[in-house]
């Protein structure tokens, strides 16, 4: 084989191997980017001190029914806990909640019911939902759907102290509305309500503190 032909073939295979290596590398980077930018992973990377120094509005990550929302609250952890577990009075300070009632108490296990009214664009609906809550004072409340007008709903509330007078409240939730023609609209309304809910909890906690 002429030397020039061997030279070009060597260059071709070297180029091809380099290109395959680049594809593999890029695929790995893409996979890593997907994994580290999931809602929970993004939330876990947020530095509490840095978050506390930012404008204190609700920060939401996630999409299509899988969300994490965080907000800085200028109150004690105990006050935030009392607000998050004030099941009988949610209707007084949470957006879209028209009725709320604690139905059952068994140690740290609670069952409560809420009635929502959603008004947005062409939507004007009332829905009832019943949730069970498992409380781990003073840090976490895990909840899941007992019955209601969605297919699935579960998540948690977490209180993370920054100082004796400031905490981060984190809300992680997975929701599936089930078969509906308006899933996209449902998620849009739900995302807006999540942020409003965190900001309402912040306002009530700071009022009580």
C-alpha cells in the first residue's frame, strides 16, 4: 500500500475514534446534566446562607407535576411548624382554600380535609381533597392522598433553620391530575398556586412570630 494511502487511512481512523470519544463524552455530560438538574437535586444544591441573602420570594423548580418550592421565612422554626400544622385554619391564610378541617388524630398521624376553589381563565372549579400527614417535629411533615379529585398526590414540608429567627421552608410534591384534557392548564395553575402558598405561609409565619 502506498505510504500516502496509509497516511490518510490512519488520519481517518484517528479522526473517527476522536469523534466517537466526543460523542460518548457529550452523552455522559448530557446524562449528568439531566441527573443533577432534577428538581430535588437542584434544591439540594442551594446554599441556605446564599438563599437567605436573595430576595425572599418563593423559588420553584420542576415541571409536569414534580416540584420543589423553597422560601426564606423570618420566623422561628417553632412558629413555622405551628403554621404548617394549623389544619383547621388553613382556609384563613392559604390561597384558594375555602374550608379546612382536621378529621383524625392518632399520635403524630393526622388526617385532614380541604376544599379548594380555583378560578382562572375558563376554569371555575371546586374540589375536595383528604390527606394523611405524618409529623416529625420540628423538621418534617410527610403527606399523601387519602381521597380526592386527583389521581395521585404526595410530598413533604421541611423546615431548615438558618438561625434562631430565620428558616427555609421547603415543599416537595408530586401530583398527577389523572386523565384530563387540560393537564397543561392544570400544571400551570398548580405551579402558580404553589408559589402563592409558600408566600402565604411566609406571611402568616412572620405575622405570628
